[in-house]
C-alpha cells in the first residue's frame, strides 16, 4: 500500500484582543484559498484515493478532516518506513515541530510552533510524561520512550487546555501504543516477530522481539527491544564527547472483551537506559579526568475500562488509572584539583589538593492519575450533539537529591564541604535546590460538537475548570549554605490556584469536498516545583535563587482559520495561526543583599507567534504519490521587543514515493530550510539556508521477511538544525562546529514475522 500521507496544514489565527488588526492582515489572502483548493482538486481527481487518517485527540474518533484545528498524525507505518529510532526522528519530516536537546539530557521535549519545554504536554496512553528539568548540560528530558511500541503520534498544534488541562500551553503530543490487533491479520491467532536494525550515524544496533496473540476475547502483546549506541556523528571539524550507551525496553498489553459492551485492558511499560560518557569537554588545567554515567529508568502501569452503556446520560464510559515512576541519575567522576582540604596554616595547600570527586545529580518523579471520560450523542430538534465530558485527577511527587564528595588521593580523607576556590564559602552536600514537592492537578471538562444546517455546520464549544495545588516539603530541603530566609526573608510557599479555560471551534462544509474551519483555544501552565520554590544560595559565587510566592500561571490564546479539501486522489489543508502568550515565567535579577545577587522567577514575559502551515498530498497514479509540508512562522518577544529564537526558519518537506507493487517501494524526501536572520541579539548566531535529501525504501523478501533501508543526507550537506545552535554566540566557532548534523549516513532494518 502507498504510504499514508500527512494532512495539509496552513495555519493562521487572530487573537481576540487584536482580532481586527490580525484579520485585516489576513483578509486579502482569503479569496485565494478556494482558488488554490480548486486548482489542487482539479489535478488530484486524476488518480486513486488517499487513505484516511483517524484522530483521537478530541476523545472522539474523527477524521483529520473533521477537526476544528490542526492535528498532525504520524502513523506506525510512517514511523517504520522512515526508520525512526527516536521521538526526534518521528517528527523529522514534520515542519513546525522540533525536539530540544541537551548535552547529557538527550531529547528534552517537543517544540510546537516555537513553544517547547514544559509548555508542551506529552502524554503516553493518557499518562503525563516526566517533566523536563533544565539544569544546563545536565538537564533531564523525555528519552524514556521506545518508538517501536508506538501505534501513532498525534500532535495538537496550539493551545489545548480545555481537553488536556495544565501544561497544554503550546500544544499536546499524544503517544499511542500498539494493541495485539495491530499485529494480527483477520483470522490470525498468533504473530511472532524478530527485528534487527543498524544506524551508522551513532553506530546503533537494535534487536527486538514481539509476540502477539488472540484467543477468544483475550488479546495480548509482549515486546522486547534492546539498543546499543555511541555518540552522534558530526559533519565537519566538530565532535561530541565519546559515548557508549544501551537501553532495554519491555512492553506488555492485554485486552479482554468481557462482553459486547465492556472491555478491560492493562499495559505495562518498563525501560532502562545507561550512557557512559568520556567528558573531554570538561578537561582543563585543574581537571585531568572526567567521566559520566547517566542512568534513566521508567516504569508505567495503566488500567482501562470501556463500557457501552447507552443510557439517557451516557452512551459510553471510559475509566483510566495510571501509575508512572521515572528515576534519573547523572553521575560524574573526576580527577581534579580540590580546595576542600585547604589548611590556613599551610600556605602550600592553597594551590589545592589532587582528589577524586564523585557527583550524583538525581531527578525523580512519581505520578498517580485517574480519569473518567463519558460520551453522549443525541438529537434535539434540527441539531445533533456529540458530547464528551469528564473528570481527571493527578498527583505527582518530585525530588531532586544532589550529592558530591572529594577524596584526597594522598590521605584518603573525604569532604562534602566543597568550595570553588581557596577559603571560599563551601557548598555543603547532600543538598536539594528545591524541596520535595507534591503537585495535584484536578479538572472537569465538557465539549460539545453541535451539527447544524443538515450537518453542514458544526460548532464546537468547550470549557474546563482546573485546580492546581503544589505542596513543598520544607523538612526535606537542604540549601547547602543555610536557610534561604536569611536572604531577604524569602520562604517556601504552597500554591493553590484555579483556572477556567475555553475553546470555540467551527467547521463549515462548502460542498462534499471542501471545508472551512476556525478555532479559538486557550492554554495555561502553572508554575512548577523549581520555578516557584527554588531556594539555593552559592556564597562562593555570590548569588542566590529565591522563591516567588506571587507567581501566576502562564496563559495562551490562539486562533486558527483555514480551508481543507479532499478528492478521490488527494487532500489538502490551508490555515493561518496567531498565538499570544502572557505571563511567561523567566528568571531575573531582583536585587542585592550583603553582596549577594538575588535571582527570582517572575511573570515578566509576553510573546506572539504567528505564521502559516500547509501540506498537500497527491496520489499521482497507482504507483506514484507526492507529499508536501510547509511551515513558516514569526515570533516576537513583546517584553524585550526582540525576535524569538525558539521559532524555526521556514521549512518545506517534499517527498516523492514510487511503489510498483506491495513488494517494494522507494521514496526520495527533500528538506529545504530557509535562513534565520531574525534573532534576539546582534551578537548571536544566525541560521544559514540548507537543503537535505534522504532516500528511503523497503523490499519484502517473502511473506515473512522484509528489509527497510535509508540513506540520509545523501549529498553530505553540512548544516545545523536551528534548535541545536540558537542562542549561541556568533563567535563561538567550537560550539557551532560541535552542533552540526551528521553527514551522509545509512540505516538498515530487517524484520522476520511468523
């Protein structure tokens, strides 16, 4: 079968407070939309149909064409065909989407239309992923997911707090795992599979095994995946610290159709990853050896009950219970000069002592959550209603233990009082830069799809009430240098806030093949554990980070306006978006006390991001298909009156696929990226335009064996993705060189199924 193609998306959205100005800018473009739609339709009618993609982002199974907004869907078939090894690979060909990363933190989190980090909510089978914790090169991200387990990735582009609550400020990424039925052909009772793959860009080798079966009403799937890898290649003079890593993942899901109206399922997902790094970048005159060992483990268990009730209030009811635990520990061992053993009576000791330093920086989260979702369809007069409503409750425990000690190589003496230079006030370990924190999120939501005018007009209002509570445990707080209240009277505080969010969408069918849509949506993100209550004093370097009990939630308001069309052989979507963000939480210098600089997170930022996105999918004939995706955006920091570095340059992805038969197919994919000249400061790097061409394909050796292959960056272009270099000084040649993408590289995957 031909590869399912992404939906065309062009987005534009006037924000309510400045709607007239924005609409006046966009109005001249609106007459062009039906003309372009007609031109596309005329060409598309010449060939076979394009497969429909179903979306569950609204808790109702809908075609991507029937969503009042932009939802991108990457299917499991696309994930396999593009040989995706990570979440960053999954969105490789999705303009407007990105993945942030850190030196030791790996993939930190998704970026949607220039908004990333904890402002984008990531959910796997209904469970919120671990928060990103930014700690410089030792940040913690979202690498604990195995892409081989995924059935689909759905991305809501834009605010989505009505259905998904807190942290859906910039959008939502929904990871959906596979069921036994996804492996079994009709009438098949058992499926087994062995997988092997290799990637040259990081010398990765992957082995996997799957067994899926259906016996009567009981279906199960068990999947194991092992990866071994090294550091990423860099094209050019740069290089990354040498690494040797591995990961293991177990995934098990069982579903029981208890009756025609009830089903139960349980899913267990467990992953472990360990990376050993030779930290050459940390070597200096005072550090002769530096090695790191980073371990991450994640365990999840999910229970689900679906019930078809068909009562006056509820047609169907879904109950979901989850438990997830993530533990991360970044350990570093160094041979270095230490000033922990300085003796004021011995001037020679001021030169420091050779010592072994051990550092352990942890970040752990434990989440328990539950949700009840109900659906009801009914007819009232000349209207029909498809309603979805529910309640959710989630509790997360977060902790950040830090430990460090130096061992004098000559005497074996151990010290946990670590100064930065001779006679400086030491930092005392173990400590925590913020207290152990319990976060509780509770919400009620309601959304209704109202069909009017013989179902040619669908209006979708929605509302949500959220309560956010944060309770720090001050008894577990160690600042390492004393009570933070000594510095300005700041104290750790509890938070208890409520928020009401709204959305309003509309879909109007111009004819059987052409639809317009519009949506206004809101999002919010409350302050998290470290922003509100980070309490850390470093007397040696003369600064303190103090809590802020007056922080408010960040908020966003966005609109989209667009046009969609389908034909027998293609489909497209055009849209424009305009998103406004208020009360961004940023760290700022708030004063001095006793020579100590006081920093505090405050609501000081406002931003606007607007732009256009488009995709066009066309089945040219029975063998040839063509897909195109375009994203263009502008971002402006309205507080500092500067450009937003987080917004990617204009990007076009175009893929031409040839499939002669079910046995083999080949596709060439070109990624064209424009230059990035608008940056936040004159001394920062700008981005140069580049073009990358990839070649992917597959060949079925037999009914049970297949090969997938890919050659990426075929023409060995030297380039850097904007997310890797943004914010760097234009003069920092070494850092820029180290962030270049790999040159020409290849991947090969072999599957055997029985």
